[in-house]
C-alpha cells in the first residue's frame, strides 16, 4: 500500500515539474540558471537579476525557464509574424569557465543559455517564445502560455517591464502619434503667428518709408 502511494506521489510531482505552472525558482546555489538579463522591448532598458532576488523569482515564475515543452501556435507566429516583443530574457549560469578557456579566474565567467521572449496575444494572454540554444542556428523554437496573474504582478511593480507596454496597440498608437504631432503642431502655430507678425511689420516699414530711392551711383577712379 505504501509503495503504491509512493509511486503515485512520484508521478504527481513529475507532472507538476513538467508543467509551466508548477515550476518555481531554484534556491541560491542550485546548478541551474541563476541570473537573468532582461531587455525591455519598448525602452531597451537592460536589467540584470540574480538568484535569491525577489524580481528574479517573479520573472522565473512568469517564464518558467526549466519548462522544455511546447504548444501549437498560429502558423504566422512560427513564421515570425507574432505580436511585439515585450521583453527578451537571457538566462545565464554563473561560476563557470576560467583559465585556460578564458583569461578570468576559474569560476569567474557566466554561461548564457536559453533565450525567452515575452509578448501578449490579442486577447491579453502572455506567451513565451523560447530558443533553448540561441548560439545554435536551428529551428528549435518552443512556445508556452504564461500566467496572466503573474504577468500583471510583474508589470504592476514597474521595475522589469514598462507598464505602458501592456496598453492595447490602438491606445499606444494614439499616444505615440500625439507625442509626435502635438509638438509639431505647436511649432507650426508659433511659426505661423511669428511669420504673420513679420509680414505686417515689413509692410508697415514700406508704408512709412515714402517713395523708393534711386539706386546710388558711385564713381570709381580708374
């Protein structure tokens, strides 16, 4: 009876470990990805996170970098026509390498491995596009859904992802157009008002100057 319960528990744990929602950040010192380089898609801001930090744990819970499964997505996505990337994350393992492979001391290098890209589908669902080996030229690209509640918590903190990046595309487009159009419109109004003033001033000078003078002649000694 006990052996049957043990087998069943092992199966449950294996299933949870294989599913993205069951993954959790490793403890500090665990030989797995222990650092993350986050590059925001909108601003290009780069943030380095390390195992044991709260933001690292949140990012791990969102992207689940140990999950190696994949789900089917639209053909357009696999061809590269997917929504705008919100963030690109490079997962790394510190404490590797060293002389003679590199000039640093043993264990002083960082190995960058898996790359995750985060974006939102039209219905607001966060998705993760994974390249398990970005240094290898192949077509091994994997996809999985991320937790919407975790995504909202990460965006709500405003440190890893820009909150404005979560706005609908139409709203972002209006805001971006307004940011460019309004200053230009203001400059145009100022130039128009200034131009009209200069025209009136030039006309007034001509009216008060009387008849035009004859061209002045100069004698030049040869």
